[in-house]
């Protein structure tokens, strides 16, 4: 039986993880739940799944939930998240909290020798070398949940890294793929929050519109699969049916396809290395005959190139870029500047950053804090 601890149970990944748990019934037990502040939904989840331990990062919200659930013990802050991540009876931790907030409990899970279903990009973007070395030293499996990385994970199963010619991550292209320069200058927050394919939180949705989300996925793939960055490419695939492709040295390719739903990679992560009957109807090629590919336009969407630049430079720059971008996205959502200014401001910040070596979690958190302070100015 899979016994899950879920970090970020009220976000889209967390909600879908519980949908899968509901579908798999007696094969899954929910041991622990953690959320940032959405206690209304968390309360419903607790009543249905009856976890043994509950954490709310926001202390005031934790107190309110404690009043609502007097028979439960509600933990709070980072200590609460870490307690969920390391809960003894859990054998799979779903790391689905967005932002660098998710890095610390993810590492706590690995320190506690837990396998991790990873949906937190920032953990690998900010601290990739630390996370992967910790997983290896403790014999933990990191099973990616992002649809693109789950696709690569499945296609690479049983294959030798030396046989890989390239990894190809697909991107929907976001809502502005066909926009002219004039249209790009008129993008509003409301427009940017309407993704054509996926239903996600605000920060990830904006990142998808700028292609930064795909840039973060490139960095994540670099750490997950140990493939040189020169062999990791991005193609725009508007239908979002092929989630990623592996091309091998003999010219053959393996692609993972499914309906664009996070249910599929989440269920695979939970049941890995086995498969179970899914929730969605099976795919009908005759109803979906069109499959297209286009090159990404880094002139219109420079965030993708900035991510490549960051991982090629290495050191603290990917961490710095990730934190600065998060602040800039939040400032755009707050209508402080235009959509086109996100990459302009980010590039200026990255250019000024003096790259240093990352050797510890404290190094990551220090760089993260510096980036946030500088991006808010």
C-alpha cells in the first residue's frame, strides 16, 4: 500500500492527488496533509481522508483550523511542513508546494529516506545538486510528477544515459503564442491568467505565458536525468498530447502521450513501478488527428533563453533567477508593471548577480533572500 504525505494538498496537484487516491481506494492511504493557508478546503480534506497529522504554514490560519477541528492537532510553520514530510508511516511524499517554500520539506523527506513524487520545480532549480545528491546518498527515488518530466521518466525507464541523443520537452506555447509585438504590449493580468490547456495556480500560469515555466523544466530535466544541457531542447506543441520525447543515438524516438490531464502523471507516480486502470476515457486518435510542432520564439519569450543561460552559468544563478522571477511575477499580478517587463527586469537582475558556489541549503536560502530583496526594488 502507498501511504502518502502531501505537501500542498489544497493546490491543483494536491487536489488531483487526492482524486487519484479516491479512485485507487484501498491501495492508497493518506497519512499526512499540509497546506499553506486554504483551510476551508483543507478542512474538507481532513474530514474525508482522516490524516494522522495536519500542518498549515500560516500560523493564524492554523489556529482557526484548530478551532474548527478541536480533536485534531494542527501543526504550523516550517516545523509543521517538515513534520508532514518526515512522518514515519508515509512511504511516498508528494511535494507540490510552489516556490522555494517547498525546497526545505522536500529535503527533509529525503533526509528521512522517503521516496518523493516531485511537482515542485523550484526544489531542483534552486538546489538541484543538493537534492539529487541527498536522494542518491539516502537511496531515495525521485519520481517526477510534472507531465513533461513524467513522460521523460517513463521513456527512459531501462535505458542507458549514454544511448540518449536528446531530450525534447514539449510546450503548449501558452496563450500568446501567435501574438504580434503590438498584442504582446497590451497583455493584461486577466489575459495572462487564462491558460489554453492547463488549470494551474496564478504563478505557474504566468510562468507558462512567458515560457519561464518551460525554462524551469529544462533545468529540472538537467538535474533529474543527468543529460548535458546541450541535449535538452524545447518544441512548441499546441495540442499538449505528446508530453515529451526521448531521441536515442540510433535515431529511434520514444514519446509519451495522453490526454492533457495531470491525473495521469500523478497516478503513475503513486503506483510506480506498476500501473493501474486510470480515471479518464482512453484516447481516440480519430477525434484528435492534428499534431503540430513549432520552434519556440525566444525573441518574443526571452525567459526561456534566460533559463538556459542560468543553468549554463551554474552556481547560484539558477537559484537567483528563480526567486527573482517569482517576485516579478507577483508584482505583475499586482499590476505594478507590464507583462513584457518581466523578462526585461529579470535579465537586468541576473546580469548584476555575482555568481557563487552553492554548497548547502543555507547557501540556497541566502541567495534566494538576496534575489527577493533586489527584485522588489
